C-alpha cells in the first residue's frame, strides 16, 4: 500500500505520524494480550498456572504470590476503612494525628 506523502504539509505529516504511532501502540497491546491469553490457556490446559510452569519468583527469591498478608495494627476511628499494618511509611492520616500530639497506642486495633 503506497501512500503519496509528497503533497502533505508539515502539520498533515505530523498528524499522519501521530496516527501511525497510536495504531502501532494499539496493535502491540493487542498482540501482547493475545499472546498472554494463549499462554494462560495452554497453562490452564495442563492444570498449572503460568507462574508454576515457569517457576517465577519475585525480587526476594520467593515464588510470586507467596507474600503473607499482614493484619492491620492501627485503625483511624474517624474512618475505619483507613488502616495501617505498622510496616512501611506511615499513612497521612496517622502522621497528621501524631504531629498534632496524638499517641500511636491510641490507634491500636483491639
């Protein structure tokens, strides 16, 4: 398919390039999704997951998906959906409480 680009202005050429780049990205995403679906279908037909078949492990050397869920240790009484396990960076709501003179032990989950 030959397209004559000689008579197009710079703006029109840039538009053609932008459209082509969008189409390339869409086709790439479709190809990856199809390949992923094919791989998952093949793995499922054997009774195993893709992770099991490939022996995938996370950055710490543990099998992917083997991370333990840690129970919530602190809860915001004003919004019970806001919790913190005590690991990692303190959430904003708790940091604000502590900066205003609150005590960490007052927010322990009982």
